C-alpha cells in the first residue's frame, strides 16, 4: 500500500465516511482554524505553536488559546468536544473559555478585536458564495 506522504498516489481514493463532500468540509474547517490561529497569534504576539502547549503558559498565551477555542466553536462551528481534542483540553475547559470570551466581549475594544478576526475567518461568506454558484465545483 502506498503512502501519500511519500509523494505517491494511492491506488484508489480514500475519502472515509461521507465521501468527497465530507473531506472537503473537514479541509475547509482545518483551513479556517489555521487562519484563526494565525490571526490570534499575531494579535497576542505569540507563536501559533504556543496555542498547543499542554501547560497553561503565561496569561496572554492562555487568553489567546481561549480566544482561538472560542472562535473554533462559535465562528467555525466545531463541536466543543472536537475543539477540546484538537487543543488537548477537557470539554469543560473549552466551555469555560467560551463563556469567558463572551463576558469579555462586553469590553468594546476586545469586542472589536474579536469581530475583526471573525470577519477575517468567516465561513459564512464563503458558503453564501458557494450557494450562489450552485454548490461545490
């Protein structure tokens, strides 16, 4: 059996459950999450890899991780359990992060920062454009 990481093409397409549509949806979600991580890392002057630390880290790193987990759940639409697995946290930790970010959004400056990142990573505009064009090409 060939391995795609070695540069060879598999003998038959491997799309898993849900077929090509599911693969495209997973890839789109991963791409938007990657964008969110980049924008949050830039806003907090940290490396994107800091978001994956298993320890809490400094306060601004923990806050950045909370924000990216919030964006993954609220803007990108990932279930809490998937966000938790991705960042190696407990589901309740992600829920706590989301509540904390929601509370902080009462601060107009913080809300503007979050809003700007949401607009940059929005999947809604992309999906609306796809619907207008008649679906995935």
